[in-house]
């Protein structure tokens, strides 16, 4: 696989909810070839702090404008520095990297389950599914509170059915987003396919629900990364076919493969 390294130009970097930023980059090659579920590996500073690149899912692309967006949460040094990037500054970007989501033929309904910032890659997937299929996308958003419920209006406008769960009950169902998944599956007798991204506990529960009901499910996993290119083995996860590298064998894996530890 040829690795693309591009100098991205920051177009905007806006705080869309407390500590959540939307970064728009001019990144012509990546915008053209990125697939939902792939990620960019960003060198956040030209200095050696932080030394390692940081991985972020590709959140949206606009190939006609040569733009790629990242949706990220500030959690530490790297993301704090990223949040300080201003328009016209540049960012060294590797990618798109990794294996993204596979869209199976014949699925009757696509159920996307997002927990917190795990919504980032699923928006790209939802847009892509709706462009291809026009309907049949159910998007379940899990957030801590109403202030963190992102993209509800846009998703409805694009044609998705949207349901919301919040931890504090300030919007939608009070409780985990996996409650919505179970309710939806109880009501739907077709041939669904589940795609999920979010905290590990949520992914574990989604996997349990999918396996119990024999429903195909793909998970986008997060793991700390170093090289991002398959060389250092710093990002391995345990699977039924042995240890696999999240950066090149994933980040998207069939839920039936993943062993949670
Ligand atoms: C394939 C992939 C896609 C990702 N996509 C996104 C995205 O779209 N948006 C987003 O906000 N984040 C995403 N992440 C997580 C993001 O890479 C980390 O939050 C970021 O690297 C943290 O850097 P930092 O220097 O700010 O934090 P650090 O100072 O390095 O760490 C701060 C805290 O975050 C935890 N942490 C750091 N990296 C990870 C990680 N990879 N997974 C889980 N916990 C971590 C640490 O344990 C620590 O508690 C993704 C990770 C992967 C592997
Ligand atoms: S980060 Fe080096 S092998 Fe995945």
C-alpha cells in the first residue's frame, strides 16, 4: 500500500461543544481517496513534543473542494495543541490509513451506534450510505448530555432515522445508547447490519447484543498508536485469529472477531 503524506492547510478549527473541535483541512489527495472508517495520523507539532503522531478518524470529506474534516475531543497534550491550530497553519498528515467499514450487499437496515466522540467516523459512513442507498440508515446517538448531541438535524435532513440517548436524560432516552439498540432490534425483523464506534464498554455491549441475535456487526476500535503503519506492533488487539494491528488490520473489525480483555 502506498502511504500518502500531505501537508494539510487548516481552514477552520472550531469548538462545536465543550472540548469538542471540528477541524477542516485542505488535503487534496486524502479527500479524493478516503473511505469511511479510515483515519489520518497527524504530526501535531513540528517540534518533538508530542513526539508521536496522533490518530483521528476521517469524519467527513468534500472531494470537490479537496477538504477533509476531523472531529476530536481534547483529552491531553496532543489534542490541546491541536485545538490551538489556526487557519492557514499547516499539519503534516499521513493517510488515509487502515481498513474502513465494509458495506455488505443485501442488508435491509444499517444501524449505526455512536458513543460520545465515536460519532466521528460514523458520520462519514452515514453520508456515504445515504448517498448510495438513499434510505435505511438508523443512527443511534449516545452522549453524556444534550449539549453533546451532535449532527441530529443534519442526519435527519440527509434521510436517516435518528434516536438519542443521554446519560443524564436531558435529551431522548435516559441511559446507555445500547438500550436503544435493543429496542430497535426488538421492533425490526429484517436483515440489519450494525456499525459501532465509542467507548470500549459500549462496544462490548453492542458485540454481546449482536452475537446473541446473530446480527453482523463491525466495530471501529481505538488503540494508542505509534507508527500507524504496521511496523511497531504498538497497537495490537486480541482477536480470534490472534493479535492484530489496529492501524493496518483495522481500525474496523468484525465484532465476532474481537476478544475484549
Ligand atoms: C483509529 C483511531 C481513530 C481515532 N479517532 C478519533 C477521533 O475521530 N476523534 C477523537 O477525538 N479521538 C480519536 N481517537 C483517539 C485519539 O487518537 C486520542 O484521543 C489522542 O491521540 C489523544 O492524544 P493526546 O496527546 O491529546 O492525549 P494523551 O496525552 O496521549 O492521553 C490523554 C488520555 O487519553 C487516553 N488516550 C490517548 N490515546 C488514546 C487512544 N488512541 N485510545 C483511547 N484512549 C487514548 C490516554 O490513555 C490518556 O488517558 C482515535 C484513535 C484511533 C486509534
Ligand atoms: S501503530 Fe505501529 S503497528 Fe500499529
